């Protein structure tokens, strides 16, 4: 899942991004509404966490603009304006969900996953299966031939992407782009290490192959 966090309080944005990355999500940050619109023009996000009271371009205008242009991401307004009137107003602007500060982090993660599933439900089934390996994208659980797999969020993310590719190769660059910090050096070896650990946990016979010059496939 790729998430854009639009929040002018830099420390809050950094803490939220760090937590969501620990959940296996790829996160970018914008500290004002104008930058948010620029990033949306450059990237396809699954979900946008949007504060309302933003500098440069107000969050309400960002929300209305994205909806007018048909941008496909789910929008969760995360704001201190938490009255019933605020909620009705935010949803009326085109937000898909609304969460007032202070909020429960566990609830936030659950709402983001629900928005992402809603946005991609027409493209992907809830359970991805290939060669006896399956990932339940709702429960975030994986198994091989009925044996539960204990995977980290990033290992699960890699497996989900490979299953969704349905046998087509997925490059290390794409995995890095979708699951890791955008500023991570491609030469860091993070993808290689994660794929190695995933292979080990999947067990024998091996299922993930490497196509030189193309990437990984399952």
C-alpha cells in the first residue's frame, strides 16, 4: 500500500510515517496542500491521509481538486476539527473517511487498510493464491499448503506483490518503490535480504526464482 501523508506538523507527520512503514506501507510526506497536489500528479497513491488546516493550499481544496480530477486514491481526513458538523462537511467535500485527533493508531491503520481494499477490490481478489501459497489481503495472513507463515510486514508485502503479478517478473526497483522508504539507496540490499528471508520461510521446494535483468517471480 502506498500512502501520502499530508500534515503540516512535521514531527507528527514523521512519527506517523515511521509507524505506517513498520506496517509494511510505503509513505511519502507533504507539509502543505500545494506539495500534496504535486506529489499526486507524479504518483499513484492508494490512500491519502489529509489534514484540513494546511498552509499554501487548504486541505478542503486539495480534497475537492482530487475528486474533481477523478484521482483514484481513498482520502482519509485526519484533523482536529472533530464535531459532527465538521465530519459531515468533510465527507461532503469528497473524503472517504474522517478521523478526529486525538485518534487511536490501531484504528487509523485499520481504516487505511479498509480504504485500500475498497480502492483495489475490483482489481484484485481478497485472497491471492499460486502454487499452494496464499495471502489473505484482509486478515494479512499467509500460508503454504495449509501451513501458516509467520512473515514480517515487508515479507508479506513482497509475497503479495509477487502473487498479484501472477507469474510475471517483478523488479527489485518496483519492490523498493512500493514497500520501502523512497529515499533508500537501491544498492542497500534491502530487497535482496527480504527476498532471501521470504524464500527461507516458504520452505522447500523453492518457489521464488530470480530472472537476471528482470527481477523476481513466483
